[in-house]
């Protein structure tokens, strides 16, 4: 009797398992789903959110057949620019916008590119140089801690000021907000560098605490700087750049076919990002004049640009030498950049 009862129990269990299998089955690597927590430094509804982040989200979700979903945490909810490296390496975020210049000394090849001194042409030409350079010279953290997914310029940097700058000599004596990666170059050109949060620049220009700031046109538009400044002069040998990076450990945990999806999607995103940068520059110029009909965009003469290039290339040479001494290919990287400059 006991054996018969045991047999009935086992048969019932097997039947239950069999019929349950028709309704569901345990996930395998071939059908597992993954959620990407994307740390955004932009606001929901901003141009970058709508033209880059939402496009990226749609492509990842569609091309993965829904196995990848991307949740966007806007406005520094997960991490700000200065916190992104920790966020991506400690599991707070899986992907996000990344600014190498924020992490001085940790991305020497990226720092060499970002040092003002060389001109690479249009936004599209600059993006091509930057992406080829990245393939040739990769910073160690992009192999160990981070997966570099997309990299592009954020346009030529501008000196936005309350005083008109038309010549090299006009730069001298300006009190200018600079980031740490820009400071050495602009101080060598004669400005008094000031450390200030980007969120405080508007009030600084309005109250006269600073005469100028260095930013891309997109940043000028986003922060409505044309309301409190009336002049901009392009510094074409100073190109801003940013990237989208993924946690290396998160990327490595994905099945190979989803890694392939990520590679394919970001290859498609490259021209989209380049087009976005150009369109935002055009929009920012129009927006500046709308906010301030007296706003003026100036350019420097070739002789004045040559003076700035001399300052910058001397600093690039010093950085390349320091990289060589640290066992990196600094001189080789600098010569590569020179060969691709205009």
C-alpha cells in the first residue's frame, strides 16, 4: 500500500510538472531579460533626452526583441558627471553619459585629445578623428572597468563673455570660469581662471563676478547665457567631447547575442549623435539672438589663432612626454593627432 501511494504521488508530481511546462518554462541565457539603468545628466524632455536617449532606448529594445529594456534616470537622479565613474563601477548605474575630462589623470589618452591646441575641422570630421583615435589609443579603464559605447564631440568651445573679444589681446584680463581641464590653457592665454559650478555661471555673469565662461553652444543655450552675456568667440582648437559608457561587468554578464545588439545599435548611433551636435549648435546660435538681439558671434584672426595653438601644443607636448615616462605611448598619440589635424 505504501509503495502504491508513493507511486501515485510521484506520478502526480510528474504530471503537474509536464502540464506546467506548457504554460511557462524557466528562463535561459537565450531568452533572459535585462534592464539597463541609464544615468542621465540631462532633463526629461530636453533635446538630448528626446534626440539621443529615447532613440537609443527604442533601438535597444526593438533590436533585442524586448530582452533589453532601458530605464532612463534623468537630471542626475542616479549620478552627476563627477559621480559617474563610481556609479558605473559600483552597480548604481549600468550605463550613462561620461565626461573623461572630469577625471583628470585617469584617462591620459582622452586628456591629450581634449587639451586645446589642434583643429580637426567640422563636427563630423572631428567625430571621425576622435573615434579613430579611440580605436588606436585606448585608456586602460575602458578595458577593465568601463565599456566605451559611443564617443563624439560636443562642438567647438566658445568664450561667452560680457565684454567683447575680437582679438587675442582682448582675452587677457578676463575673469573666466574654467573647468580644471581647461584652466592651464586659458590662464596661459591671460585670463584669470575661476572655479565655479556650471549652475552658478548665469548668476556670475549677471552679477559681474565673472566676465566670461568657456562652454559649447549647446551649454550656452541650455543655461540661457545669452540673457546675461552679449558676446561669443569661437576657440576652434578647443573641442569638447563626451561619451556613453556601460559598466564593464554588466556588459560582460550579457549573452553574446545581446552584446552584439549593443555593438550594432551604437554603431547606428554614431551619425545620429554627430547630426544632433550640429543641429544643436545651429539651434543655439538662433536661440542666442532670440534671447538677446544684440548678441554677437566673433571669430579670431589666423594670427591670433596661431598664438593660441602655440600655447596649446606646448601643453600637449608636455603631457605626451609625461605619458611616455609613465610607460604610455604619449608621443606616438600626439603625432597621430597632428597627422589628422587641419
